[in-house]
C-alpha cells in the first residue's frame, strides 16, 4: 500500500460536496508542509540569538522535504520544493544555491524511492536520510571552500549534519501526526 | 489541452529543469555573489519591522529576568555598585587630569586636530552568519550615509567592517569571519600584524615580526590604513597554544545589540605628489669602456666586483 492513501475509510463512494470552502481547506492542508518550511525559515532568520539557528533552517527544510516527498508527494511537488528552497536561500546567507540544490536532490531521491522507503522501517529510512544529509552538508562545505579558495574547518558542516539528523525523529513524529490530521487534504 | 503522454513527459522533465536552475544559482553565487547578497539584503530590509516584532517578547522577558535578578539581590548589588562607583570616580579624576595634560601638550606641539568622524547608530536586526560566516545586519534607518568599508564598533571595541549597504540595512562582516583581515598594531611591542578571522570566537594573529613575537596580554589596536583609522581598540593577545597567538576581542561578538558605524573617510591618507622630484637621466650604454677622461688622476686600484682580474 502506498503511504499517501493512509485514510482508506474516507475514499468511499459518497464524497462530500465540493464547495469553494472545501477546496480552500484542501489546498491549505496540502500546502501545510511547504508553509512549514517557509515560516520556519523566516522565523529562524530573526535575531533570537539561539545557537545553531542557521543550521536549524537547513535541517528543518531537509527533514520536511524528505518526509513529505516519500510519504505524500501530492503535498510536496517539485515546484513547491523549488519555491521553498528559494525562500530559504533568501533568508539565509550561506553560499547561494546550495540549500536549493540539496533540497531538490533529496526530493528526487525520496520521490524516486518512495515505494521502497514506505516499506522500510523508520530506522532504515533515518539512516538513508542521514547519508544524504551528511552529503549535502559536505557539498555546502566544499562550495564554501571553493569560494574562499582555502581549506576551511569542516566542524560547522559536521554540526549542521548532526543537527539535521538529530531533529529528524521528532519532526517525523510531528509530520506523522500532521499527515493524519491537520495536513491531510482528505479530511477537509 | 496537452495529451496524457505529453503531460507525463513534462512531469518527468520538471525536476531536472529545476535542478539545472539550482545549479545555475550556485554558479551565479560563485561568479556574482554581491548580486545574490543584494537580493537577500532587500528581503531583510523588507522584513526588518517583522523581526522587531518577533524578538520583542524575548527582549521583554530578558528585561523582566534582569529586574527580577536585581530585585532578589539588592543589598549585594548596592555594595558592588558603590565600590565600582568609587573606583570609577578615581578613574574619572585621572582621565580629566590626563585630558588636560594632553590638551596642553597638543597646544605646545601645534597639533592639528583630527577630524571628528561621522557615525550612525543601529540596532542589530539579525545575526547573518550561517555556518561558515560571521556577519550581522544593522537597521540604520533611511537616509543614512554609510559606505562600504566603514568601521563598526560596539561600546567596547572594534566589531567589523561594512560589506553591503541597503536602503535601511547594512551588513557588517565581523572580525572573526573567515574572510576578515584587519591590519593591527601590538600595544607594547609596537609590532605590526594581521588579524585574521577563522570563524572562532578569537581571531588569529598572523604575519607578525619573527623577532618580536606578540606578548601574552598586550593590547591590540588597529593600524591606520585606508578607511581604517589607527588606534581603535580591538582586544588583547592570548596564546591559545604555543606559537598560536589569538586576539580576545573587546567587543562582545556573541551578544550584539546597539552598534555604531563610523565613516572615517578614505581620502585623507593619500600621499601628496613629491615636489621637486626630477627624472633620472639615462646613463650611456657602456660608460666605462673607454679611457677615463680624468687623465691627471693617479691609477686607481680595481674596485671590488668590477672583474678586474
């Protein structure tokens, strides 16, 4: 069974009447993951002084795209990933394009393997995500080194990768709940 | 209306096209970084009021906590402040005496007074570092006259230099950023060095004279160069490891709030044209091949290095 049909009891022959309000509700629920990335990117660019704010921006975007790309691709189309990536790029000051490219690549991987990933357990999915999160951070580090024409310390990149991998379980718990409730277009 | 086949092809082509666009953005960032940063600065300009609204509750909570902490320890705090006030009064007297002496000495030396730099004060809108850089954005309001290269200071010392200027916001590259190189002078040894940021809290000292190593604890000040005036306090020297002197900055780089941006101008230190400089006449091709014109001189010994043997 594909994970996006997670509420089979609602796919009955008797569908609710399609009104404008319902269409709006469905669109809002489907856009919830993208809005989550956009709002967290803007919120985390404010000067709260929280350690690792910039890394958290990247981590939240990566986890969100990965989860929704394999579990409900209808809520996270490629164009939405691109637009979310652009917003994250605008509200961060890292090397331009790296977050966007990382998001698109991780989207491509998750979307391509979505059937396999849905069958895998949580730990296996987390491990695969960890590899790609580490690769994305390494790519970002390599580009910064290329831009600075110097070998910079990889510690910030490692911290970013560790933070991204570390927040994945808690975000997954939130998303699993959201997929059933507030981000489920079938419940509109 | 597109056919099903065409729609399938289009759906498969979307991701590669978007990835190509992202690669284009990466290349643009490598070639034309300022244009990308300009867009980011515009977005921050636009969001500046929202940022103030977002951090307002946090600031209020901080103020309440400070008040609460003060209220619980009033007697001890009073005693500490009284001691501090006594010490400050002593230093005030010393400073007034030194200022008067300085004024007298300058008068007797016919000292040309230095121009007072223009400055604007701004609040830090957001920490703009990211994992690999250390920078802050300042909200300096509209109608400012800040230029790229101006010097940013907090209450204690040097903070960095302005790298981008927007209509309301300016970006300050901090002294501990990896791209920052500031020429400095060491207080007691009077050696020159370069303070190079390395993304840690304490920038390194490099290119110092090998016969005058920086001394632990000595003051570090800026060395005058283009827009950077001499004598701005930077910090103190500390050896984090043998042969690895770093600067512990006076400025509190982690908790920035109010920052002043000074414009010291950049055309004051231009060297004047050297008057009376004359063009050197070209010597003849082989001036010493012929016999010397001074036949009345005695024979001179061969000069060393002339190959007389």
